[in-house]
């Protein structure tokens, strides 16, 4: 498994695997991407831990609808997470975080 942190209110867009963009027809399913019940606070921002299957190389993330409605005049571009991390790196970030939270 691989992991990444994603700001609260942001969503996953396109997903890439070794052959390029994830092809649901070829794989016969969506990629396995799961939000975990762990988050950290960094610079007053809540970052949720996500787990993805090993075949995923990269994910594109973008602000969710709620964030776009909150700031219609503020143009937020799409962000591509180029680097997914292994379990050891995710655990290290969780342990070194000044604040870690479980959902209410």
C-alpha cells in the first residue's frame, strides 16, 4: 500500500498507474483509494491520511465543491501529488506531527 495526506475539503481527481491514466475498463474497477480515520494538523490545516493500492503511481487532487463555493473569487488551481509515500514515511509524519487527531 501507498499513502498520502490530503487537505480537508479536497478531492481526488485523475489517477495514474504504470500504463498512464487509470483505465476502469481495463482494470474492471476503480482504483482503491480509502480515507483513513487519521489526520494531522499542519499550519492550521487538517490533513487526512489516505491509503491507495500499490498499482497507483500518482493522483491529482483539487478543491471540493464546498471549498469552491466558499471562495468563488479565489481561483485555486489543481494540484498533482507526484510522490506517494510508503507506510514507514506515513507513520513517521504521524508520529512527528505536532497535533494528530482522530475524527469526532
